[in-house]
């Protein structure tokens, strides 16, 4: 065997093996275009099915304006309104309030949103087939859903706590309806309220209509929390712009009328609550005044009655100038005291005694009371009749002033309440547009296709990285230390003919003799001629070439047959032996029968009871001049034992004088050990591997196995190389040089 190949250069460095070749990655992805296209189409199909599976989604919008200042107690006058102050309404605060149960619960109760109806007969395929499936519609009168067998209409459905969020089934019976949950079963009549006692509590239901043909309807009573959570998941409340005070409400759902109806009632519920909050301040003040007016009126009447009796008894008294001044000042102080007391009474409705405004009023009261005591002491020095006159007239004037002031404010607040509105007003109520916002089918299709293509590209890359197929001749030489003697391009014409199982002759010389493939085989012949010893082993005539591969399907029989044919053109006598006694197919290349071949020859020679027949019965001439062929024969029980028992050695000794070249087509190295036995008789051992199909690691392992058996592989033949823009290594092609006619 030629050992020159041992001097080939080894891998330059480990770093070169670890370098990431971006172009190689790109080509690896592009070479997996079939996988990419498959997953892209698969993604498109899934996208189409998904867009048909999900129901269309609709949307409704509404606008509410939040005013900055509230009105109410300001109607009492600037003094009291300044003391109490005004609260500014923040749009963000109101937005959160709209999502609260205080606003949503009245809507839930009004529209029976806690009742959930569904059609259990609709499956996944039905949703895809129909594209749109019916959903329930809620009204103040009840809940309805359409089915293929009619409508289901429920007016009332209430259950105990244990039955909340538990599914029941309604079906029409001959006399009415049947309600069941798998454990209990209840029967009732249409349009009549029923109350059933189940194992877990009470059930109240009123059924107006059900589908015919015993079509089942699933019914569930949701908990309030789950219902409000579902509403909030579909409801969006945001301030439009910055500090605009405009709140935009948006709601999505599977039925346009349902979405519009629910959002409309949410807006109206919020406005009702807002107006109630706006008039609460005025209502409390009016209620306080209504309790005080009768008391003050009685007090005024009592003081006037007492003063009149005193005047009738004592007559008119001429009070001096000093007494008049004191009386006037005392009256003013009393009026101020009563006014402050009224303010304090209003303030304590909202604040405690520790509030700064209440403390301020208390301090003013203390000052006025001190001055009043001082005046009272001065008046005490006047004559007794004058003092009594002053006291009675003062009480009457003060009571009259307090009563008239309170009565005036009471009438004003009644007018304010009659025309009072909240600080929120509706700008736009929701309307039904019937424009779907989802699914966006084109977007889903494009996205699904892109995702599928990306997945396909990732899988193609992973497959390429994990499989690490044979591609680069230089890389093979670096990995194995064995030269690549030839790269055999794929013959398009032969590939097309190979698809026809009835095709007879597949030698390149007959079907594609002007192709790159045929020229590459001739180049291999030239390389072997100059690398072959002048004589065979031990001075024998024949030079033996063993052709094997690392695994089945690499094309070693194709190389053996065509290499034999091009050697025969040199007027050399050749014998080609199909030594793959298990699965050899070399006989098909020459359109001959597989029987009476190597297996029968070795069996007869190994059996001492039989006489060896002539070799001519096992060697058959072919239709090609100078070429004889020994087929594989019938599959023996143990081919490796036949080759190793010495019979093959004697056979090669007998054949050697009669031929210039003997080409042996052996089984794959990783499939059987036959190649290692046959290689002992070879002058050249060639390893065939298939481009973009053979695994690089398997090829290296096969070479190592041969080396362990002290067999040197003299060259590698890279078969079925394909040229194209996605092949980085297409420069290894040769060019045909000859007659194109």
C-alpha cells in the first residue's frame, strides 16, 4: 500500500477548528430551504386556522369630562365656602373610581352579567369551520344565546355560595326544562320562577326558552369578583392627553351590541354616582337647617312674646345715649356670636374640634364672649327697668336676625339643589361601529409565516451543526490526514434516469459521457495510475484497488463500475469483484445476474468435500471489452468468515496472473469488518464518501478503524458533489473539456 499520504499536513491549530464561519452558517441555513419552506407553510396554515378559530373582537368608546371645581356649599356665600374650601377632581382618581365595584356592580346586576351561557356542542373544528360562533347577549330582561337548534333565554339565575362558578346544564324536556350539574337534577316549566334545593344550597331560576332536540346549554353563575375582574380586563380607562380632564373609556368584546350596551351603562352608572356625590354636601346642610329652623322660630316667638308683655306692663322707656350705644354694640356681638356658632355647626359636620378652622372660630367666640360680659357688667349699673328692657329687646332682635338668616340660606340651598349637577359630564356615549379590531388576519398570517420560517431556519441550522455533514475537501484532509483524490460531481442526467427503477445501464460512458462527472472519474483514473506501483504485490501482475465507504449509500458501487470502465479504455484487462456479499448491487450496473459469484466460489473452496470448480463458472464477461465481473452471489451465512478462512487468499492468487487491475467493491467499514480483510490484498484502499450526506465524524471514525487494523487508507473520493449558489465549496468542480456536439 502507498504510504505517501501519511506525510500530508495535519490540522493547523485547534483555534481554526473553533472559528465560526458566518458564511458557512448562512449556507447551512440556505441549504435547509426545504425545511424552512415547510415550516413557513406550516406556520401560515396554523395562522389561517387560528384566525378562523378565534371570534372577531369589537370595540366601543366613550368620553367623559371631569370639571375642576365642585359647587354646592358655595351657594351659602363666600365666607362659609372659603372656610370649607373646594375639592379638585383628578381625572386619574376618577378613572380608578370607574373601575371600582361601586360603579360596576349596579351594571352587573342590571344586565345579569354574572350569568354565563355557552354552547358545549361547539368544538374546535366547528369554530374553525364556522369562523364566527355565537356568544351571549345580556339585557335588563335576561340573557340569551343563539344555537343551531334555537335560542336559549334565561330571565333569572341565582345560586347559593357553594354553586358559584360551577357549571350546570340546561336541556329542553317534553314538559319544560331539566337543570343538572352531574349530581342533582331538577325539572321545571318555562316562564315560571322556580326555587330548587340542591345538595349544596338553593337555586333560583326562570327559563323562558331553550333549543329543541335536547340541545344542551351550559349555564354558570359567576361570583361578583370574577365578573368585575372580567369586565376590567376588557375595560380601559385613561385620561386623554395631559391634564385635560377628559377620560376615555374603551371596552372590547366578542359581540358589538353587548360591548356597547355594557359600556353605556357603566358610563351612566358613574354619572349617577357622581351626581349623588356632588349633591351630598348640599343635602347634609339642608337637613341640618331643617332641624334648626323650627327651634329658632319657637325661640323667636318666645322672646317677642316676653318683650311685648314687658312693654305692656312698663310702658315705653327712654334709654339714654350711653345705654343705646351699649345696646347696639351688644346686639352686634350677639349677632356675630350666633353667626360664628352657625359656622361652627356647619364645620363640625365635616371636621373635628381639632381642625384649625374650628379652633379659629372657638378663639373668636372667646373674644366676643369676653366683650359681651364686659358690656353686660356695664349695663348692670343701669336702673333695673332699663336693664330688663334692654335685655328683652336685645334677645328679640338677635333671635329675629338668626331666624331670618337661616331661613334665607335654606331657601337658597333648595334652589341650588334643584339645579345642581355633578362635576362630570358625558361628552360621547358609546356607539356600535361593527368594525372588528381583532383578529388582524393578514398580520397574523404574515407573523405566523415569519415565525414558521424562523423556526425552520433554526432547525436547519441545528441539523447542520449537529449532523456536520461532509462538504469541504480541505477540511476532510485536515481531519483525516488523507488526501481527497477526486470530487465527483453529480450527473443531472444520471440522477433523472435513476428515478426510473426500470432503467438498465447506468454507466456514465453510456448515458452522460460528456459530463463533469465522467471527466472527474477519468481524473481519478489518472491519479491512481501515477500513484500505483509498477507491479502488484510480491511481483504479481495485477494491481488491486479496494473501494469502500464509511456507511451504505455513499455510491461506492457507482465509483467501482465507472472507474473499471475508464481503466478498460487503456486496453487493460480488468476484473471487478462485488465483495459485498450482503447487499451488493454492482450487478445492476452491468445489467447482470447476482448468482454464481463470490459467495458460491468461496463456499466451494472452503468445503473440503467438494472439488473446486473452474473460475470461469463464477467470473462472467461483460458487454464491455476487457472487463470481467464476479457478482456477489447468494447471501452466505457468515461472509466475514468466508473471507478470512484462506479461500479468498487462494482466489486472489489464482486471479492475479490473468488481469492488469482487479477492483474490489467491499462492504462499508462501519457496517461490517469485511473491508479490513479484503484490504490485506489491495495496493490502494480508497474511501468513498457522499457530499452533503455522509457524517464527517463517521468518516473520521471509519478511517481510524482502518488505521487500528494497520491498514492505510490511500485516498478519499468525495462523491455526488452538487454545485449551486448555496454551496460554498462549488469551486472544487472541474470543467468539461471536449466535444459538446
